[in-house]
C-alpha cells in the first residue's frame, strides 16, 4: 500500500459520484446524483467545498466547459477522476473487502 | 419564451463582489442553475429565499475566502529582484542617487527636529494660548520694546476682572552665590551666569508644565515660596553646591548682600522653556532688595515681568484699554502718552526678538520658514537628481522595457517595477540618513546651542520618515515610471526615442535649472550672511576693539581696595593700562542705567533726552581708544557734577559744534544740574543691530563696577599665565570674591551669537545644495559621455581637439547655470534685503556679493563637467569605434 489515504466519508461519496457521472460531473449534477443514490441532501456550497478539497488532495482534476442558457451563459467546472483518485477508491475498497472477508458472517 | 423570475439582486451582487475570481463563474452558474430548477417547481419567493440561503452557505465556507496568493507573491518578489539587479547593474548611478537622497533626507530630518524643538517652547502649559506677557512699548515712534513693568502697576491691576490669574516675577539674571556655614561664615563661592529669579507661588499655577509637571523633591509650591528670604533651587544646583548633602535649611548669600534660606528643591526645568530658572527666590523678598522702589509707577527694571491668564472670551484690546486707563490715572500725561502697556500672547514670546526672552533665545517665524523652505528644497533637489538620472538612464533600458512589453508586461507592471526601484533607493537612503542624523545631531546641536535629540522611540520621527519616503518615492519615481512604461515597444527595441519634452526645452534641462537656481539662491544668501558677520566683526565701533582687554567684574566698589588692586595690576609687566568704570563701552550683559537730560529750561518729557550714564576714571578713554573731540578728559577731582557727552547726545540736545557744548550747564531729570567738560566720539554701546545711544560719562568713584585691563603680551608669553597672575592679585585683595572676567572681543562677539549660529547652519546647508547639485551633474555627464562615446571618437578622428570636446560638453551647462543664476539673483536679493533690514548697520548690497558666489558655483560645476568630459575626450577613439 502506497502510503495512507486520507479521505473523509463525504469526500469518498463525492469521489464515487464523480466516477459514476463521468463526463458531466459538476457541482449541481453531483449533488443531485448523491441525493438520488443515497438520499442524502447536501447544500451546493458544501459540495463545492468538498470538491475543492478533493482537487487540492489530487483525487480529481477539473476543467471549465459546457456553458448553457439555464446557467445564465456561465460555464461549469467539470470534475474528472485522476489516476490517483481511481487508485484511492480501489484501495479503500480492497481494504474494506479484506476486512469484510475476515468477519465471521454477519 | 418563458419569463423566469430573477434571483435576489443583493445576493447576486454579494457573490459577484466577494467570490474569488477563479471560482466566481462556476459558483454563479451553479447557483443560477439551481435557482431555475427551484423556480420551475416552487413559488418565486421561496426560490429566491433558497437562493439567498445558498449564497450565505458559500459565505460560511472557508474555501470561499481563500485567495490564491501565490500569484501576487510571485510578482512582488520579482519586482524587487528585478529592481535589485538593475540597481546593481548601474552602481555608479545608484550611488549618486542614494547619496543625493541621503543628504536631502538627513538635512530635512535635522531641520524638522530643530524646528519642532523651537515650536515646542512653552506650549505644554495648560491653556497656554490664554497666557499673556505684559510688555512695554514706548517712544514717540514706538520703537522701544521692553518687558519691564514698574513695581506699582501689578498690585493695582488686581481690580481688572477679566484677568483670571496673574503672576509677577523678576529675572535677576546672574549673581554671585556664597555658601555660608551654619554660623553664618563664608565657605565657598559660585558664579551663576543666569537663572536667578524671584517668583510668586502662583508661578507654578500659571506655568504648570502640564506635560511633565516639575516635581517637588522637597518643599511644596504653596509654602516654600511664600515667606520672604526663602529660596527654591533645582536639583542640578543642589548637586553642584552641596553634592549629596541635604540643602534644605542652608543659607546662600547673593551678591555679598542678600541672604536666602533654602526651603525647597525641584526638578530641573525642561530645555524647551523660555523660563530657564535654577534659583527661585520668593517674590515676597522683593521689598528687601528694592525697598521704596516697590511703590514706583515710573522707573523700571527690565527683568520685572508680569504674566496674566485672561478669562475665556475676553478681548485682549479691552484689557489693554483698562490697563492704559489705570496707567494714565497714576502717572503724568506725558508719560502715559509716551509709554504703552500691551499684552503679548505667550505663544508669540519665543518668536519675537524685539522683546527677547529669559533663555536669550528667540527665533522668528521668518527664520523657521526659511529653514523649512531649505529642507523642502533639499528634498526636491534630491528628487530632481533622481528624476534626471533615471530618465537619462531609461534610454539604456529601452531594450529591456521593449522586451518586457513584448513578453506581455502591462503598463501597470512596468510602473510598479520602476516605483519598486525608487522605493528601494529611497529606503536605503532614508536608513542611511537616519543614521547620519543620529550621528551628526550632537555636534549640530552643540554648535547651535540647542538641546535637540533624535529619539528613535518617538513615533513622530517614524511618521515623518515614512511620509518623506512615501512622498519622495512618488515624486521621484512616478515621472520616470510613467515615461518608461509608455515606451512604444517597437521604437524602444530599435532604441529610437526621446525623453520627455516641456515646451521645447528638454525636461532635464528644466530640472537642472531649478536645481541650480535653488543652489545659487542659497549660495548668494549664505555669502551675504557671512559678509554681514564679517562686517560685524571688523567694523569700526568707535573704540579700539582689537586690543586685548580683559574686563573683571567687581562686587564691591570700595575705593581703597580698588585703588590697591589697580596699583598691584600696574606693577605686572604685561599690563599696559588699567581703567575703572561703571560699565564697559560695549558687549552683552552690560550694566546699564539711563536717565533723562535736557537743557536748563526743560520741563516736559519731550524736552528731555533719555541717555545712558556711566562712570569712568581718567584712563578709560585712553585704554579704549575713544577720542576726545572737544574739551578735556575727566580727572579724579571731577565728581558726578562734571560730565562728558557723546556726539549723538550733543546733537540731540541741539548743539551742532562740539566746542559749543563744552562748558554748558544741563539739567538732569530729577532737577540736578551738571556741567559738560568734554565731547567724545560716538561708539556703539549696543550691537550694530541697533543705533548709537545717547551716552554721558561722569567720574563718580563709588559707582565703579568693572576693571578693564589692557594687556600687552610680549612674544612667548602665554595668555593663560597672564590670567593666572591677574587672578592671583585679585585673590590677594578680594579673597572672598570669585574672579569673573571676559575678553572684550568675546563679549562683543556674543551680540551676534544667534546670527552666527544660523549663519553656520546656512553655510552647512548651502554646501549640501552644491554637493547634491554637483553629484547630479556628475551623474548626468557620466551618462552622456558614455552615450556619446562614438560621437566623440568620430569627432576626434576628424580632427577635434580635447579642448573642443570639453567645450562641446560644457557649453550647455554653462548656459543652464547662467540661466539659473539670472533667476536666482532677484530671489536672493529679495530675501537678503528682508534679512538685512533687521540690522541698523549692514553691508551695502553690491553686485560682487552676488557675482562671487555665482562664479564659485559655476566654477565648481564646470570643474565637475570638464573633469568627466576630459576623461571622455582623452579616450582612444579606436576603443569606441572598434565594436560596431
């Protein structure tokens, strides 16, 4: 394992959403997807803050794009998983699976 | 098309204003998108409410407030790095710039500290704006300014209701202080040159030194100064007289006559007060000293001063009118029209030389203004150097600037770049200047006799310094910055452009003219001030001032002691002559008494002449080289009935020919008759700033207070030895008296102390001007010589001589300096005339007084220019032409 991965619970969910949505992952779509998948409602500002942290930590990268009239002509910041982010998700999953495997069936 | 509601304006503005640039777009976009989504499902109002909440949500997030600072840091660092490189690349210019600014800033700081000290005099008393000094202006032409008030006046003024407080004091100046032992025997003696005063307890009520009240080490203001014959001394005096012993209860004898008991010790007075008191006698002792004069409405001692505090809102004129009424009711009509009592605000006391102060220091507002102007000009001249050199240098940097512009540097970036360079230079200069001032201030202040210190913890100093730094950075840097940043990159790269032009004249020439105008104004002014000082030093005062004369002050006029002292002195081989007199012919701190004299039929005040009367012996005229014009000299047989008069008094009494007055009977103010036996030539008893007074001399032996000794030192004999011998004789005759002596020339020079001090200051600062000016010229010429290297080389190969080339360089600057001289003359002339009107006797303002300093500055500038251009002209043309 290459170092430990610091990823909060919300951050992990956000990261999964980015991976899930793929090409059109940005603030609003991620919030909506999160609500649809988990029933969890977060404010848009909390979403932005989490996405920022993820970008700072290098799990996602972003680019501007996709202006539309429903945004008043403003562009979106589109997020994309980095290789490191993908690896982090994978590792977290492996760790969990390994632990689950050791549990005497629940 | 659907019409959508709009989000709340304030929330939109809030986000637009506060969001960091790189996030604004996505945040606004997301918010709007969610708003539209809400707007389709919900009521417009709740959509708007949700929008607002989301905005507030962003405001609560830390990431929203984080600014990507790395970009700005990066540029700031780069500005300073670039500035450092470019300054180091041109070390010579940088050094000249820094030096010019150091001189400017250091001088400005020094002047500001001095001016601030002068302006602080006695401003620390509570309500000092409401304190007034009573002054006396008299004469038909109101030309006599004095502060002495007759003793009877202040008690009568108690009834003037507009006066809230009043305090009387008499400044006695210096005295002889004997310390007496417990049984009243003489122990030791001290001579005080000044600081002796009689004050009332109320003094500390009117002058409360509120900033740092004077502490009472023992005693207290109410009781210590109330009883007659009590004395309060400052801690410095206590230490000097008694060391660590307790001074309370000790008795001091002043002037061999008056005993005072020490009842209090106070802290020393601050240095910025015009009340430099050290021995404070209770005012209630005054009747002991002045006896029946205490009820006199007419005769005055100049030291007797009155200070009043007026009720709020009272008009000064009204109080003066009441005083005039009071005066008129108690003296004759003649005197009340001749003499006027006025009130002068305390805030004017330090700035009005006509009345003088106890600290013997005044400074006119004009002098302060002149000093401030000099400080400002020195700063401006330093800035001009900077502007000149950096605009000249910008031609060299055109490629750099062009490159920067092509690489995408904005005009703003370039302005900041140049300003950063200026800021660095100014900062270095300011720190160096601060160090320079801190080092040189002690010698400067001791030269000026001031007690100004540079206090590094004084916030004022740092505020001043930062203001100077900021202003100079803007003034010196902004124009070059604008100029450089405006370069067209294409022409800049091709190195073809001119520096700024002002109506056809190059800006640099214009600035050089301003610089040298300021320099020449000060050079001319200084030269004339020095000429005036020389005039004071050398002018014929009507008596022989070059002789070595020592004057000794007597405390005792007992004729037999005095005669034996004279006999002993005459025995000394180096004593040429000895004369006894009431006072000296001239000099500071002279005893002076005046009376009125008129023709026998005189009745009114107008018929009388006020004159100074002194007593002399038969050797006096001879010793001082005063000429007898008519009649005979006084002899020991003459009493006070026979007098000598000077020419001025003779003319004022209406006699035109000296022989006419010899033998005349005259009436003295009191009615006594005197007989004129001779006429002497006029001599200046006062400084040459004033006119010759009426003087009459008689031979009253009991009034002798001074012994003048004319020395004739053989070669090899030391002055110190002669003085020691004089003192030994003195101690034999007067064992209990301190030997107080002065040299005649010192005594006269002290008249002009203040002028001399400021003339030295002027000399220093005009040297600074010339230095900055020459530095600037040197920088310019160096630059031009470098730039014109090829031109010079081509000229030389075509046959130009070194002389031709120096001429080519100098011509322009001679012309510029000539222009500035022409501008400087009228300005200097105006200033100098203003200053010279302060003196009754002054040098003629002649053309050569302007020409000499003008030529000197020109010669100096020319020397700088030719030195550098000579180097350029001597260079081998091959070196310059080889590389093309």
